[in-house]
């Protein structure tokens, strides 16, 4: 969830929204496989786990950092009002909604993390033990705050420090035993990279040629092979693979953005916040119904069910987004929380909740019996 963007999303920057759309689509597809596995539907798409790990969340945080490039020079009061408050508000609000949902509809296997959603400690601990469903919002809150604190440090210190932290987590040398904290540690580098080199990244994408896509793809293949062969513990292997995957994803989208039909990813990118917040409820309910059938189907049926549920989740999430869009407090803090406007000053808090926060992608909630 990025802050209000000053970059256009047409012309030379037309790749920004569809990259987000591709990332949220991959998140939905991945979560469908995780939940269906708990219903004994073979997670065929789950065999491509490395791809889902390397691209979606790093891409989201890189773009979020690009949108946040100027926050380092913002006064804290303005940063809190325009950026930090909306993120923290959404994280707390939707954590409450998630808890109410599982209390109202008990028995669903909907919590894919260490603390069940209905545990009495789940809500009080969300600032210390991030929710596995909505950790992404909390991560953006923390990244925005940390980036503001270190913005005046030399660029090499910002990149080296965040890169070191991310490497410690991606290599497994540090394990917080919490999905949220592990993701926060692993992905801070990409937010920092986007914030520090926001203009340069956009220029590089514009100047890139097919040979650069080929080089990035070759690095991605090697990194993925090393991860599959069990070498993810080697420092920088995962981080380099993530950088290559993001480069490949962005450049492919840049070339395909004008292909007929590809606009669906632009629409998904524009609505990515709402799709992120809503899609898990669709998947959980659908998985519960499928589990009632006690599936023991042939592989081709399992594949068809997964593909169908991915499509259904996307369409249903769009429908829920449209239905809830008029309930503004679901997606942006109400005016009384933002405080009074200063006399003579324009309140620059975005009216459009999609511009107040720009999400995800690999949210990685999972059932306690599922291990990534």
C-alpha cells in the first residue's frame, strides 16, 4: 500500500499498475493452493512456490518504495496524517473484522498462522505478533516509519543496512517464528531500494532492452535452481533471485502492457488494496464448502478446481470491492481520526482510499499444518 503517488500511471509509467495487478493475482493463486491443500485438493500450483516467493511481495514493496520516495523530507506530522495513520488504521480495523468473521462463522480453517484468529490474545498482540493475514499493512507502516528515520543517512548505509537485514532473514540465519516479522525483515530492502532510487528505477525500466530482460531471466533461472536444490541458506541467493524476478516481471509487463486483454491486470492493480483485504474471505468460504464434499478426485479435477477457484476469487473480490466501496471507513480513516485541518492549509490526505495505501502481494497466511 503505497502513499499518494505523484507518478503518472500512463505512458512511460504504464507498467506500475499492471505489475501490482500481476502480483496480487499471483498472491490470490498462491493462497488458493494453500487453502485447498487443507481440503485435500492437490496443490499443483504450489509446486511453483519459488516463483510466488521471489516476485509478488518484493515487487509490491519496491513499487511502494517508489511511491514513498519523497517521504524522507516530509515532516512527521504530515507523514503521520497522510501515510502512517491510514496504514495503522487499516491494519487494526481489518484485524478486528477478521476476528469477528471467524467468531460469527466458527469452524472454518481460515487462520493460516501461529495464533488462531479467535484466540483471545490475537487482537491484543497484533502490534507485537503481526497477523499472518494482514501483516503487509503493518510492514508498510513500519517501513515508512523506518525509512523516514534513516532518510538522512548516506544512501550506501541505507541500502547496505536494509540488504543485510533482508539477507539474514531470507537465508534463514534469523527466524522470528512469526510470518509477519520474517516478512518484515526479508523485504525491507526492496522498500528502501524503491524509495532511494525511485526516479532511477523508472528511467532504467524505460531504457531497458530485450538483452537486459534476457540477463535478468538467466539470473532468475540460476537463483531458482539454487533455491530448489537447497542452497537458500547461502547469503544473497534469495535476495538476488528476488531482484531478478522483479526485474523480469516489470520488463515483461512493460512489453505486454498494450496487448489486448492485459488491461485486466491494470484493473487489478488499481483495486489491489481491496482485493488484498477481501480475497481471503472468499477463499476460506469456498474451501470450507469444497471440504464438505470430501474430495478424492483425479489430478485433472484438482487442477480444474484450483483454476476455477482462482477465477471465482478474483471476480467475487471485485464484486465485494464494488459493494463496499461506498463504506469509506473500511478503506480510509474517518475525518475525526485525522484531526482538524489547520486554517489556510489544504488537507492533502487522499480522498481515494486506493491512493492512501497501495498493497499487496505475498501475504502468506497459512494453516498451522502447512509449512512453506
